[in-house]
C-alpha cells in the first residue's frame, strides 16, 4: 500500500471516529490542514464524498459509512504486517520518543531504557525529562509518563504502578527541631512544597480511613522533584515524597518518616499512581513492549 494512500486512510478513519478534523489531527499528531488535505485526496481518488461538513458537526455520508469498515480492516492488516516483519527480523526499528518527570531520570527509567536498548539496538530512544504535564500530541511523543492522578482527556491512560505518599525529613533536621508529634505541629516546621506540575492548596492526610486536610505554609517552594528530594536530604525541612523515593532513603538512614501513622492521598482518599498517556490510535508493538517493561519494573515500597 502506497504511503500516501495509507496516510489518507488513517486520516479518514480518525475523522470518522472523532467526528472532528481538529480532534483527528490531534490524535494523529498532524495539523488539521494536513488531515483535511488527506481526506480530500481520498475523496478525489474515490470519486465519492465521504463526510458531510457544517459548522456544528462532521458526519459520514452513505459512501463514508460503507467505506469505514473496509478502511479499518486495511489499517489492522497494515499494523499486523508491520509487527510480523519486526518479529521475523527479531528486532524493532525506528524511534520511540517519551517524556517523564525529572526524578525518573535518576530512578527506574535508566535501568529500563538500558535493558530495552540492549534488546533492540536498532531502536533510537529519545527521552525528555520535565515535571510539567507535557502533551504527547503537541510534543509528538509516543507517550508521556505522569504521576499523581490521571486527568480525563482525549488521551489514553496506561497505569504503571500505584504508590503512597508520606512526610519525610532528614535525621539532622529532626535533631535540630524535634519531630512533630501531631499534624498541627507541622505549622511550626519548615515545609518543602513541590510546585510542579501545579501548586497544591492542601495536603490530605489519611489515617485508618479518616481524612484530615491541612494547608501547608512552605518555607521552600521548588519546581523540581529532584530538588525536593535533595533539599530534604540536605536537612532543609519536611517534604511530601512518594514511598518509592523515600523508603530507600529511610533504609539507608538518610531520611526518617514523619507522622508515620498517616499517608497522603487525594481529597477523596485515593492513592496516586504513575501512569503513561498517549494519543488514541494504534500503539506500535515496540512502544507497548517498553510500557510493559516499565510496568514490570515498578518499585514496591508499601
């Protein structure tokens, strides 16, 4: 199948599913004008109008309705053929572009990417690290890893691992100030707040199913998860950290859990999770394999 024809069919199927040229373009990582041109080319080549377009809706014509199941099968065959060829050669090829929070450049991802690269030497991995909520469509990423709580959107969510958050401080900080004996005592302590991807107005503490909320008054506001961890280790104050970051430091004697009978949740009592998001549509086999490797490598701390 010619590449131009394949792109035209991909555009047609995406618009048919999304009922919108703009949404289809976002899902495909193309511009709306490129998707419009692809559909117009398919209509010209077929000699049939495939969509009815007006200001409020995009709907399939009778010809479009009849074409859609055949177009979907063609894309399925193309995907299956590409995966079979990759399996026959024994090696995936091409690029995988991903983005992740900065802390994952130090934990989890290096080992996973190294192992994946050894298995697939013909795949080029392009990883960007930022604590901001990057959009995989705008950034043209195959997937973006995020922490905390998935947000509803047009993106597909892929759970990686659940975790809990606790308060931690260094032994040196606690030796100087004393450990808080109750949540109200936190007002007298230096708190460290992570400000990315957003600033939290409240910390929600859970103990035996009972929720208590406090508004932190931070001494330090830091836009980097790595900076929060390092400042806590340096004795700057008390921080809210994921257990997969904090507990190894506790075992090493570098941090102590503060108010250990509590863990921090969402306002509804939910524990957070690491998850990946990616645009709707077919996910290449090599990307699915990398996502599965990340899921299997997750740290279990609580």
